[in-house]
């Protein structure tokens, strides 16, 4: 049986793992920091046979909402550029506009940024391969934890009458074994 002390000890043992996962989640985009400029240009040559932009300004803005600004603000490029421009968002916006002018689709633009900056440049990880774990793992962990806590609470809530010690007589009671058996039977019948 798991005691409360053992349960809390197990939670304490998980603390370093939780701290490490938080540190990984808070990592900056490679090559960027608050003290230096980690901007890397993203440019591709014009696609053959393309005469104009590949998408409307609204579609371009939707693509920028999928790209994370590499500055420490944690906003997408569109929001960062329109609400609190930093040193990164105008340059990334210029790169996106250049790729749109050169005829690239939204998926090709996102792929180009991922090639240069890695998956950290995306606002959400892709829903494929190992990155799928980022979508599934939090819900699985919460569900497993909730089931474990529910089972633990159910075990702790069992009344003492359900788990009597065999052959133990209460202290200070002058009753024969037959009288105690009849009393226990009467209590059980009364519960029904």
C-alpha cells in the first residue's frame, strides 16, 4: 500500500524532471539571445514561371502567425511586428514578403524557416513523427496522474471497519468472542 509519505516522496523525486522539462520548453531559438542578434536571413530564388505574389496579404499574415518571433517576447511574427516591433519581426516580415513575391506557398515558406531556424521557429510543432508527442504527452500525463490520484484517494478513504485486523480484540472491552461476533453481525445488518 502506498502511504502519503511515499506519495509525496515520489512527487519530490519528480521535481528535477519537471524542472528539466521546463528548462527545455523555455529554450531560445538557436543562435538568438537577448544580448546578441541571432537573425538569419531566409531567402529562396524566384520560382520558375511565377509572375507575381503567391498569396494575398491576409494569407501572408496567416503564415506570419505560424512563425514565432525569435526575440524573447514569445509572440508570433505578425503580432510582434504590429504591436511591439523588435529588431527581429520587421526583418522576418521582409523575408516572408520576399518568399511570397518569389511565388512560394505557405507550406514552402514554413519549411524554409524551419530549415534555417529549426522547429523552434514554429508557433506549434508539426503533427507528425516525434513532434506528435508534444500534442499527446500532456494529455496522457494529466490523465494518468488523475487516475493515480483518484485510486490513491479511494484507498485512503476506506473506513477502518472495512479492514479489521484478524483476532484483535478492542482494549478495555469485557466481552466474549461470541458476543463480539454477534455485535459485528448486528452492525453489518444495520448498515444495509
